[in-house]
């Protein structure tokens, strides 16, 4: 017996073009897969969702340059410094796990409307923190917002995008990568601006200003989202609310569809009821291999990237032995010139090349770069400095082209709408655990091993490559949402 997916036929009108008809949830998914009408709000919804990703990246990376000042101001040990740095990631672990469930349970719109307040409150608390305990606690709350936001943001990107062609689901999800690096680069620019304008006597305020600024984009998103953002039409249809899905399609997609009122009860029932048991569904059947692939590549990417990117200012300053200004400019140039550009390249070519091949390429570049950095060690001459910086650039280019862009593609497009929230939430929970370990261990390992730490970091892309070679799953262009609506042919 074969399994197929049959969309309803459009209504035939004697006076004009055929009007789409919605009889079941799969019809809504099919309309979304075809793409939005010109002038619709779908792209604005995607942009707002990416705004949440921007906040995630900004808040995670904002403390990179100020960590030494925090340690000095609060007299922190290396272990205490690691705890403050990783507090946001510990918060993200819990936020992702519960946020993934809530995204499937109460909807994408409600979760997104709530989580921005975490960013505002936590950013202001960080800026005025009187001690390390308050700073760490505020960073933990900020992490809750980050963890909650990623599942809902990925759901919006997947469920407001077409299936194939330019700007398809894989391409839209990969856009999170250049947005991430843009946020990191903007944090560097802010550091540069504040560093250049603050009097030397007030240089200790730099980290407070950078962290507090995170409240500004969050307030902007809060101000504009209620006007443009809607519930995911596919999620609404999955809950049996075909009329609500039709209204969302008209408002956000510019598609005016008729709902057939005499649809069977089975067509109105939820495709899969949201439940904590759905986390177990990720480890059964066809989803087991996809979950293993998404998890291993995600953990490997998070561990390697956080160790290198968060430690980038420290690494560059040790290579170049230059001033803070040189370190800022070099970090900015590397992120914009290689990680950001690599992400843009991935967005452009993933519809034709595929996420699997690009991720293999990215991990290969990273493995070569990390082994090279370990061999070079601490550069003692100008050619060695050039080689070390080139290897850092190669690592960041590989991150942008490969795992940085597509680990979220594997996590988001390996599961249909009914499992997407818990799928991304599960993936992010384990990724954030890897990030927490990386952020906590990197200062300790770097202090003990110096540049030999790159040998340890190199195991991450190696594991990612082995997982990709073992599970050859290509999510780009595959209609995974149709798995919610199987019908017997």
C-alpha cells in the first residue's frame, strides 16, 4: 500500500479565476508551499521572526569583549567568569525545552508575543547589575528568552515560506545565519563606538552599555509585531481551525480561499495533539535518524563555534599582541568578511545545492582550520600570524556556509508542523548544553593549554562530518509537513 498526499482542487468560478478551496489542513500547507501573493505580509512576518534571531545572537555575544572587565570589577576567578559567561546558555537550555513544547501547544503567535519581554527585563537588569550574582541571574533570564524564541522563530520561517525555488523553506531558515553574524558584528560596532567615545575614566561602563542596549531592538519588535505578525496558518489548520487558517492566509498571504463547511470531523481533528510524549516521537520511526543527525551536527557546531567565536577577541589579541582597538577591528572584519558572507552564500545556493552538501563542505573547512591552528600554535613571526588569521577566517567561512546555516535547517525541516516546536526545542536544548560546556570550559582550557586547545575543538567538526556521512538526509525541497496528513492511495 502506497502513501500519497492529495491537495484539494480549487473551486471553478464562471466569472473569474479559480478560487482556492480549503477542505482539510493539508490544503493550507499546500497553499503556503506555493508561495505568498505579491504585496502580502508574509515577508514582514519572516523579518520579524528574524528580528528575534538577531536578539538571540546579540545577547549571546554581547559580553565577549566585556568579560575581562566583568571579572576585574567583581573579582571573579576563572571558574566564576565561566559561570557568568555561560549563565545565558543555561537559561537557554531550559527555555528551549519548555518553549518547544509551548510552541506546539498554544501556538507560535502567543509564544512569540510573550518571549520578547524576557529580553527587555533581562537586558536592563544586566546593565544595572550591582554584583556578579545579579548579572548571572539576569543573563539566565535572558537565556530563557533566547531558548524560547528559537523554536518559534524557526517555525515561523518554515511555515511562512514556499517549498521550492528561490526563497524556499531551507533558504529562509538558513537566513538565520547571516542575521546572527550581523548581530554579532553590530555588537562589535557598538563596542567600537562606545570604546572610542567613552572617557578612559568610564571604560568600566562599556560592558553595561552593550548589554543594556539589547533592550532597544526588543522594544522595537514589541512595537511592530502586533500589527503584522499572525499565527502560523499551517499550525492553525493542524489544530482543526480551518476558518482561522483561511483568515490568516488572507491577511498574511494575500490568498482568499473558501472553506468547505461540510468537511468530515476527521479533517478537522488535530494532526497530532501537542503533548510531552511528542519528545519521545522524535526518537521513533523515520524521525530517529533525522534526530540523531540534527542533534550531532548541532552539538558539534555549537561547541566549535562558541569556543572560537566567543574566544575570538582573546585569540586575536594573543596572536597580534595589539591594542583593544586592533582586536575589535580584526574581530569585526573576520565576522563580516567570512562568517556573514558565508551565510549569504548559503542562503543563495541551498535551494540548488542542498543543505547536506554545504554542511559537509563547512565542516571540512573547519576541521582543516582547527588542525592548522593547533599546528601553528602561538605565532612567532609575521608569516605565522598571517597564516593563523587566515585559518580563523577559514573556520568562520566554513561555519557560515555549512553548519552555521544548516543545523537549523536539519532541526526545523526534519519534522512536520505538529512536531516542529518540540523538534527544534529538543535540538536547541542539547545544542545549548554543548554551548554551556564550551563557554565554561574554553577560558579554563585556554588558560591551561593555550593554543593547544584547538586540538580538542577539532573533534567537533570531525564528529559532525561522521554523522553526515552516516545519515544522508536532505531536508531542502522535501515536503515534510505532508507527513502530518497521510492518506491511503
